[in-house]
């Protein structure tokens, strides 16, 4: 395997990890807002 192939493989495989990280941050924020709304008796929307 050449260095170019290795770097391209790493570049392609890092994007799912980045997307998963962003999704996790968004989901954590949504769940925190949802829990707070339930505690206060409000709708989330």
C-alpha cells in the first residue's frame, strides 16, 4: 500500500467519525432541552 493510498483511506474514513461526533453533540443538546422542558412542564416546541 502506498502512502497516497493510505492517506486517502484515512481521509475518507474520518468523515463518518466527524459526522457521528456532530450528531452526538446535537443529540445531547436536544436531550438536555427535552429533559428540562419535561421537568418544567412545558412543550419542547
